[in-house]
């Protein structure tokens, strides 16, 4: 279930996925649920689309709600689905082509969950996700008995087996305001779950541990914070199935309306550089954010993301 490690939000991806210590709204559920505990609006809704490599597409959505002005915390729901495209299904056969064409099949993955975050004080926040995750590869042919015995594929009775796995997983996170300007420290553990048995093989999910720091560097200058901000963030990432990584990102924002972003991840096999832009339009007491990111991916096609967030 490697799909659980893919970054879904365009703003986060534009900053090299260094998003653990950045406070936000509903998108926090895909990174560090604790960072939505003090979201400025009562309701935050987000949706995103990702064109991944090899014609794989991701779609995601989330909603976070802050009842009683956050006195009892913030609750949320989120979903992410993956479409791996269509694959041709064949089996060996004793005919002129050497195989039978059985049509196509389409593997899918999905993650659906509930979230909760609360600020224990003005400086310290915690959060968690409880999610159901499922991977469905195919209802595949695992044997057949051709009635005429000639192996040419006529009158075959196929036996099929579902190659599917599902489980419950938990994410944990915390965020702490250090007390120096806007400096924040955060930690998160994602995809903690029991082992999953898939086709008689016991496997583990993509467990990931992260720590991060973020700060508006213009806090150290005399620039008007309502006009300019330069958010800098860095994450140390320890995934179960790869080496330790450092993720560095920056976002310059002008008048809280327009933002440009950049990020770098190392070490990584292919995707290290990323960039993005964002637009924010206030609508009364509400706000609409539209973000776009572009990530290089080596010998593969470059990856593009689009995200929309509405808060009111």
C-alpha cells in the first residue's frame, strides 16, 4: 500500500513535502492532523487531483469542522482514492498466439478516515487519524480446466481469486509553538497498523515517522507581515522502506494573496525538485485557495498537482 506515502496536496508538494510543522486547515489530515487544531475558520473543505507517473491518478477530499470555536477540538473526514488505469488480462494457452485474451482489469486503492485535533494550550496541539485502507489488485484467474482437453482455450471454466487486502491504520501528530517569533516544532507518525496478509504474505504498511520545523523568516525583519512573508520549513523523514530523507521548502507570499514555492528532497531516486504557485481570494469572511505544483521525476513523466481549499 505504497500509495499511502504519496503527497496529495499541491501546496505541500510545492514545498518539497516539508509540511509537518505548517498550520493549515483540512489538508492537515494528509500530513499532520495536529496542525489543524487552530485553523482560523469554522469549516475547511479541500479537494485535490494528482497526475502521478505511469498514468496513475489520485483524487482526494477532506472536510474539517471546528465546533464551539474550537473549545472541543476540530473533527474531520477525509478520503483518497487511486486509479491505476487498465491492464490487459491474459493466461497461457496452447493455441496459435500462446495465450488467451480475457479483457481488461483495473486495480484500485482507497483510504477513508476520521480525524480529531485539539489545542491543549495556546502553544501545544495534538491530533490523530483513524482510517480504513484497502488495495484491490484484481479478481484474477488462478487456474482453468478446458473441457475439450486440447488446451486451445475453448470452453474453459476459469477459477478466480480476489487479490485484495484491507486494514485499519492510525496516524498521530503533535505541534508545538516554541515561543520564538513564529517558530514551530512538530512530529508525526503515519500508517501505524497491524501486519496485512496479502496472497499469503504478511506485509507492513508504509509506516513513516517525521519531525519538522517551520518559521516565517521575515519575522526577523521590519517588513510588514500583512504585505510579505517568507515561510521556511524543513522535515526529517524516516520511512520504513527507504533511507532517511531531508525535505526543505520555502513559500514567499505577497499580501496573503499570491504565493510562489520551491522545495528539495534528498536523498531520493527520482523526485527531488519541486515548485508551485498559489492564489488566495477572500470572499467576505471566507477564503478560496487554489494551488498548483510541479515535481520533477527523472526518467518518468513529471508530476503535477492541483488543490482547492475553501474555508468559511
